[in-house]
C-alpha cells in the first residue's frame, strides 16, 4: 500500500499553541479532524497517528523536539517506514507570504526556516513536497523571534482558521492528485481577498482575463524564487568548498 508521511511543524509548549510559528501544527490538527484520526501516540519524538484514506496509508506527525530539531522526528519516522522523499509532506509557517496565502513546492531550500533546515539536513535531501503557510512578515524594527512566536492579530485569527483548513486540503490534494495539480490550484489563492459575487457574462470574461494575468504573474514570481533559491544553494556550496 502506498504510504505518505505528513508532518506539521511547531513548538510543543502550551504558550506556543496559537502562535504564527505553530501554523504547521494547527494545519495538521485540521487534517486530523478531516480524516477522523487521533494524533496522540508518542512515537518518533513526536505525536503520531495513522489512517487509510482512499487506499493510501497516511501517517500524521507533530514533532515535539521544538522547531529547530524537527528533523530528528521527521527523519526517524521516514526512515523507520522507509518512506520515499516525494511521499513526505511538510506543513510550516512562512513569513514571506501574507496571511491568507500559501505556496506549495515539490522541492527547494529551507528558505531560512530552521525547522526545514533540520529536516533537509537529516533526510539528506530537499526533494520533498511542502506547504508554506503565509503568516505575514514582521513589522519594521520588530525582532523576528518575537514575531513568529507571537499570536495572530485578532483581525487575522478568523482568516487563519480558514487558511489552516485549506492547507490541510492542499496536503490531501498532493497525495491524491500530485504536487503539480496542488500548485496550480492553491498557489494563486488569496483567502484574504474580498469575496466577489457572480457577475454578468462580460464582467466574468474580464475577471477570467484578470485571473489569467495574475496566474502568469504568479508563475513569474515562482521562477524568480527558484532562481533565488538556486543562487542561495550555490553560494552555500561555495562556502562549504
């Protein structure tokens, strides 16, 4: 039976429960609710649960190692069950995207995220899918740690509940339809955008043109990000050499 490992990243203490850095935990909780599975078994230095959905074995994991050592938990589970890298999906927070947005990638660098750095190091590869959940950037002069370890503003809280559910659905889409289909569906979403009513045919055509233009712009952004990540990886390699 095909098996996937889906891990949501965060910190275990109650004081971190609803913080930005725990967006991965909160999204995994929504996924567990959707699948009607309990993620409570203490295994692999984390909380673990498993189920079968549409003929696929799904293993859900919340590392309890604290964020910077997330790889110890993820790698332990992946190696124990011999899960291939393209069947490991990581859900985590990303300050590079505003609240309401997310970005799915099939591979790539850690992008400065310490939890991802740990996972890449201990898996020995960065070629695994991930769902980057936008939590918004810090304010000018604000310390990054205080931002990611802080809770969402009240105005963003309801929005983020929708985001967490959508991130969970995105993970299932990766499993059931593949990374490319998930990217095409979710990468252009902005859940913070005002909901629009259905317009007449002419307006609908204008909207479709606008959406296509936005999709084209989004692809250009993704290409630029890929180029930046490759440059970052090349620079890191040069330093190691």
